[in-house]
C-alpha cells in the first residue's frame, strides 16, 4: 500500500460486490449494504464497470468471473461464521476488512465483531460509513493494525478481544499483499489461541503464463499494491498443518463459484488463480498439548 493512503484494491473489491447486487447475474451473495458503502448510485456502478473494461481492455467474462468469485468467497466466510455461531462461538475477527460489510449486517445477538485493517484504510472506511449514514453497531470494534509493523496480538487485545474464547477469523483478499513472514506471524497468532479457532483465508496460486493473470499482476503493482506472496495448495496446507491447523479444506475459486451456482465443478481449469481455505485450530488447550480440550 502507498504510505498515507487507503487501499485502492479495497475500493475495487467493494465496487465489485456492489455491482454484483445489481448486475444481471445469479446472486451468490445478498448484501444490502454493499452498494451504500461505496457511495455510488447503480448507474455509477455500471459506468465504472464499463469504464474498467474499456480502459484495461478486460474481457467482460473475466470481469464477471472475478465478481462472482469475490461474492463466493464472502458467502463462504459468512456460512462459516453462521456454523460457528450455531456452535456457540461469539467472536468474529475480519482481518484486512477493507469495505467488508458483515459487521453492519451482523444478525447474531451477542456476537462481537472486530475489524482489523491498516490504519489508513480503516480511517477512510470510517469516513465512508459516516458519509453513507451507516451506523456503527455496538457489537463492532475497530482495531487499526499494520500487519508488517504492529502485532495482531497488541491490536486485538487493545480492542478487547478475548484470546481465551473461541473465534472465527476471516482473512480475504489480503495475504497476497503481505510478505510470507508477516503471513506466518499472523497465522501463528491465530493458531496460538487457547480456544478453538476457525479461519477462512484466500491465497493466490503462483502466476502462470496466462496473459490475463499477468495483466492483473501488472495492474496491482502499478497502483502501489503489488502481490508479494503466492502458494501452491500443498505449500499452503503444509504451512497450516505445521502451525497446528487441522480439517483443512481448499477450494479453487472456480469450484467455489460452481458450487453456489449449483453447477457441476469444471473438469478443467486446474489449480491456477485464487483458492479459498477453511481450517480449524483446536487451540493450545487441545488434548495432548496443555491438557484436555475445554
Ligand atoms: C484487496 S483489499 C481486501 C479487503 C476486504 N477483505 C475485501 O475482501 O474486500 C486488501 C486489504 O488488505 C489490507 N492490507 C494490505 N496491507 C496491509 C497491511 N500491511 N496491514 C494491514 N492491512 C493491510 C488493506 O488495507 C485492504 O483493506
């Protein structure tokens, strides 16, 4: 990210989710706050999506696929939250929240949401919320943290997060912008909770010679938010296992979208592009570690 500026990619993903709400396509994610938070009218959303196609010469089908993926990863995360809440979990942490809107639609009584983000992006989001007249619910606490220079532990404990209670961590669209050291430090913190924890993360497979992917690599670098980290599915799962995560599910973006569209998964498409992972850490109190699970 550029020093002193909010994340531009956070605005881009928010515009995509907003356009998904009005585009003539199956609604994978229903998000009544998505359009409001952008501050744009439906016409402006359409004009912006068209302008991007014209400016960067993007294939409209590629733009649509990307939009469907962004909707699918949020839906997958929110389904994970729903299951966790049904099982009694009452803390949700949205890491690198950008203009994510779950906290403003949180339907669960007693569930606290912590939005963690780079201080510059978070300050900008708060201005946008105020401008759009979106109330900040009592259940939400903001925790400004630059993952490359401040610990998540410090940021979350200041915000009142209870490390002894179970939690769901949602970390979407962020790890590709971080160094591997920063990613591992945060995963270590999550795995080091004393109580059980679930995490939903997406990561990018190493770029292939696909020209549309290379074009996107160049675009994010040009706006000052280069992709720094890529993983194969095996590398990512090995890293999670080494940190104590278990029950690791890895889905390619294409398979996840097809699941929500109730289409059979494509037989080709391979591993390239984004993957979404859900994993569980039983926490440091797990049996055989510091004693029986509580
Ligand atoms: C592509 S946006 C994704 C935002 C949101 N999760 C979504 O899905 O729309 C990337 C997010 O990562 C955050 N981010 C990037 N580098 C960061 C850092 N060093 N520390 C904290 N957050 C960072 C940005 O502020 C931004 O909110």
